[in-house]
C-alpha cells in the first residue's frame, strides 16, 4: 500500500506531456503497449502487469524520471533499488529511444513544422496536423519504416535541414551503438550456426551429434519448430532482428534437421498496435441464384477465428451471410477508415468459391483481387508499408468425392457430398508490397469442411497460431506448419488437401505474445 501511494504521489506530480514522454520511452520494454497510456496510473499499471515495476524492482521508473529530468521525484524510490544490480543491468530504455527523446527536447515548434513539411509525402495527413507532437511523428516514422535503430539516413537528412547542430547526437549514436547492435546480431547468428552441429532431442531436451538420425513424430517436429524458431527477443526485436533459425521439417520422411541461416538479417514489421480483423462468414445460400448448399460447420470456423484474433489483440468484426455487393461494401468501408494508429489488417472470408473469386450468399461472384485492391498503397494510404493479411476458405470444382460428414466449399451441379474446390491464386495477389493471401487449397486439390468440426484449413490455422505465437514464431513459418499438418490429413476415401500462401511481404510478421492465456479451441 505504501508503494502504491508513493507511485500515486509521483503520478500526481507529472504533467500529461511528461507521462506521454515516459510512455514513448517505454515502447520497447512494453512492446509498444505503453504508447496507449495517457495517465500516470495507466502507465504504472502497465509496467506492473509486465513485471517492470514493483517495490523490489523500481529501476525502470527511476530511469524514466532521470531521463525526463524529474530525478528528484525518484529519490523515495532509490532506497528500494538493489545496489548490487549494475547500472547496465538496470537500464531498460534503449539508446535509440533516448536518442529520439533527446531530439524531441531540442526541437522547437517551428522545427517540428519543418519536420512535418519535409515528411509530408511519407506521413499520413493526420500526422501533419498542428496538434501532433514530435514524439508522435517519430512513432509514425517508425511504423511506416522510415527510421529504426539501424536505419537513420532519413532522420539525418531531415535534421540536417531543420537543425544541423543536432546531427552530432545522431552521429554519436551511430558510432557508439550501431556497431554493438550488428556485432550482437552476428554473435547470435554465429552461435546458432555452430550449434547446428548438435541436434535437439525433442523428448529429452538433450543435444546429440547431428549425424545421429532421430526418428520423430509430427508432434516432435512441432516441438522442434516451437523451440528452435523463436525469434530474437529484447529491445531490438521489432527492427533488425536476426531470423535465428529456419526449421526444415522433413515430414515426408522420418528425419528432422535444423539449418540456421547464420548471416541472414530480416526485419520484422512493427506490431505494437494490431488493428482490425474483418470476418465474412457465409453459411446460408438458400436464396442463391445458383445451386449452392448451406455451409454447415462454418460457424465453428468463425468462432475460432474470432477467439484467436481477439487474443492476438485485433478488433474483430464478424459479418454473416453477405451478398456479393455487401461483401464489397464492407471491404470498401474498412479500407476508408484511418489505420494510421494500427500496424496490421486481417480479413477472413469463409464462403463457397470459384476460380479467382468467392460467392456471396446471393450467388454473385466477388473477385479476390477486388477485395485486396481496396487496400493497396493508392486506395488506402494509412496501411502503406503495413501487412495486409487475407485468409480465404473457399473452393472451386465439381469433381465428386465421397466422404461422410464432409462437404466442399464449391458450387454443386449434382449435389455430391464432396467436390474438388480450389481458388487459383493467379492474378489474385496484388502487385503492391505487404500483402499475404492464405488460401485453403492449391488448384485442382480438394478442400474439406466437416459439418461438425469446421474446415481443415481454418481449424489448423487457428490451432497453430495459438501454439506457436507464444514462442515468437513468424507467420510464414506458422503457415508452413499449417501446410505440413493439413498435408498429413486424409479423408475416408483417401483424398488429400494442400493449402497455399502467396505473398508480397517485405518483412517478417511476428505477433507480440499476448498477456492473456490462449483461448480454448
């Protein structure tokens, strides 16, 4: 109670601008979540929930007060700090964040207007308004990829034009910290490259020489993927991180191997504030102008997607039984929203399908390309440089397949229980960067939906997101695991299915680990 009262007293002494500055400085320790805090109580609560602030560990708050020049407020906290902890170990604010904060303190309002003018072609119009602060401009520059702790060229050009005397601060940062960052990444990669000579026994957790081939199950491969594909965490995980290992799961045989790419440096998209997730779930086709059966079991898919993406931090919106025009209207409306405060978009379509398109419940066909074009760089500037993720559960074909409780997601001419169903990706993926199109199946292959348990693809996708996101696995690796899992499935008549992702992503998609426990599916 005494500690909470102390925090309340400190919070009452801080201005709203000082709290926002502290939240900015906390962006990396709290994976961007502190950026949402507008009061001291909110900020301190977030720090406490992340085990970053307690009577036993006041170091971060002390550092925040010192950096923001409110060191006298930290004096009551200093007796609580462990004197045995070194200064370096106490520091949780990255040098890059401190650099941006120092620039913010030195730039005048007139300087800020010049910064906005020089950045007007890259920044959304909302970020050019008079009320937007220097720190908010820096945050937006990070979100759209203009600056990072290893990418300072644009910032230097702007500061050179606005206030040349501040260039020295950036130059000192580059000299003191960028070599350290790169060296650390190289050391991490080298260690993992050397470690590939040992293979991890997924059952015992012990390492054995890699020339001893282990016979492992698909579940063991999942353990390997979860344990060895974890992305490098820490203050620099969102930009310039090393993809530390790629797990090659030889699911067609009985061996598994790990082949790290020791010199690969692949950045990740910022993912501090997720965004919207639209789920279009078409089940009832009784009013369709074409003969399309109701999609029993799709409700299970919709509920799983809803749970998983809410757990991942998205604002989920579900629209059921949409006509073709309604589907286009929903997607158009979503593209017209302001996404400048979000980092990602997800759109899931569950329906019947045909080549390059999906059906509305009225039988009208909506081209997949129409859905994605609304979000390209021309039509939705606030999502430029941010990942747009589309997951399509739909199908094509009339080839008969016999199975009990199984249906395909395609039009039927003879009311067969199972059909071939594929949406061809040709011409569907936009030419613009930063799109991912996750398809339930490749062309000419059958896609299955169980009337009780839902579709193979969506259910496998949801389960792997829940299992692998907490281990820091990137989305493309997760989708590769989805391919492997669905590829192992066989229906009662021996038919198979193989999903297919197509993408124009330029960085890794790594969802932050949620604070909440994963949902039960």
